[in-house]
C-alpha cells in the first residue's frame, strides 16, 4: 500500500517454476535481498492473484510489490503497473508452473512473460532426480509459445555429487545453470492453510530473509542473472477499473485483515479517494469522518476470540453510517458468528445474516467473475468484476439477499454468492479488476 516511487523500474526478470512448491518464493526473496545488497534499488511483483507472497517481497526489498494478473487484468493495465512501480530492478515471482493458468486460456506466467517480452529464470526442485531435471528444463524452454529462458536455478540439491549429476544434464542442453541451491534449513518458511505464514506475522522475517539471501548469493550467479534482465517499456497507468467505494475510505489492516491488492488501494487514491487504515485487532473502529469501510480478507478465524472481545471495533462497525464491504475474512466478520477450527463459536458484528465455520472446511479456489445484482459502492448493478476465491471456511447459514451471480474462470455457472443487508455487503470473492 506504499506510494509509487519517483522512478519507474528499469529492468525485469520473472522467477518461474515447474510447479507450486518448487521454491519460487524462497529464490525470489533471496534474489531480491541479495541484489539489494549490491546497492541496486530492487522491487517485487507477483503474477497471479496471490496476496501472501507480495508481503515477503516487500519485506525483502522495503518497497511495494505489485500484482500483475494475466487473467483479470488487460495487458495495458499490467504494462502501466510495471512501468510505474517502485525500484529500478523488478524481480517478479510467477504463479504455479510456467504454463499453468485457466484451461480456456489466460493467467499463466508464460502469458505475461511473452506479452511483456520479459525473460524467465527457471526454478526446478531437485528431489528424486538428477540429469532428468535438464530434460524438464529443456522441454519448458522449447514448449510452443514459451518465453525466453535465461537459465535455471536447481533447488534442494542433496549433495555435491547430486549437483555434479545435475550439471552434467544441463551441459547436454546448453541452458545456463545459474545456481545449485542446497537443501538447507535456513531456506524453510512456515506455512498454514492458505500458504505461507505472512511476513508481517514473522517477528524475525528480515533476519530470515537475510539468511536466505546468504545462501542464494553464495550458490547463484548474481552477475549473470542481473545481466539477463530485460528492459521494461514505458507505459501509461490505466485508470482504476473499479471506482473507489467512497470519497473517504477506512480500510482494516492488520494480521487478521491483510489481503488487499495494492493496485486497488493506490488506484482509488489516484482517483481522488482519501484512504486511511485502522486495526480491528487493536480494537480500533473506522473513523466517523469516513463514508466507506472496507474489510479485506485475512485470517479472522485465527483471531476470532480476540475480535469477538473487541467491543470498540464491533460497536464502531454497527454504528458506521456509510457503506461497508467485506471480502472473504471481512465477510465472515460482518456475519453473526464464526465457528473456529476447534468448534468454538464467536459472536461477530451481526451486520449480515450469515454464520460461517472454519471447523467444517472445504477448499474453494479459483478465478471468479461476479455480476452484481444491485448497486455496489464500487460498481453499477449488472456490471461484472473479476477476482479470485481461496478459502476453506464455509457458510453454514445465510438468510440474506444474494449479492452476485457467479461464474468460474472458464465461464461455468456457479451458485449465487455473497450477502447484502442494506448498506452492508460481503462475499468470499476478492476483487482484482
């Protein structure tokens, strides 16, 4: 949510993997911190809808990390965000595997790389293979429509002998092997049900990133990686695709409410909205001088008891006179109650006639298109917004008016979603564009 820097990034590189869990985030933040130590002004970006990884980029670089979503955003929007982001060296983290996206097309790391003419640095996890890893890398580099690959970093190398076997495979294909990163406990990051534990929750995040950067700097060819980065073309910033939800907007922001895309926050500010933040976990309420309240997603299920006890926060929501919208975790808090993982029920704001449960878990994941049934603070009725859904919590009671008609990324019709109660709205859907 930080302000745009005075200078646009000059060069970019995408750290891409064969699959999720290959070590992209660890390599990305290690490179970001290692390059920053060389005196470069480094920033991060994330391809796809993830809202946790950018927090690690910000911790590694000290600068805002932007979302570049090839499914939800037009390429002109992506170009503008990249050109006007912070830092002069943009180290971008891909999503899932290089070519993984919506089955009907769009959203893959390769789509963004090709559209922007940015090269990829391939991260391959080495467990259970050696020379064959080079064959996988060769196949990716020569797959139809593949972006340019400047080289590979092989992660979780078990021994020197294992590394020699891997290098022998890469010698056969001519692809530069730019790093052999060993299995090392310093590279481990804690995780939970939605992915990594947020960087903001890790009191030793910066020290842990320094340790990761030590390993990456020692094991990878930073000079070759830097030399392989491509220029970023200048491009204008596109106007925000979603209007601000109000003229003066109070946004919940703490460990329980942190999943807000920075391009939305900054875009609303560019459109003239006054943006302020408050912390429900600190028992703060939205200011009475604001006319809209935004509760992003996060981890309210981990803090349900504390939120239920924060009388000032809950009373402030109930007496708030402007519009209130909750996404995912914010949606849950606007309801009557949350059942936590232990089956304990906690009373919430009671502004939407719903109850949700984290004890009765079911994964819901994927891109969504929401067509709003009524007027929204940020959109006209009948318009369609694009976003993402990723949660395990379930709605166990819903007596409200449905908020939107939904399809998935392939256009498959889903059940209507969300709830409306007068000026209060909410849904598990995270807005992107």
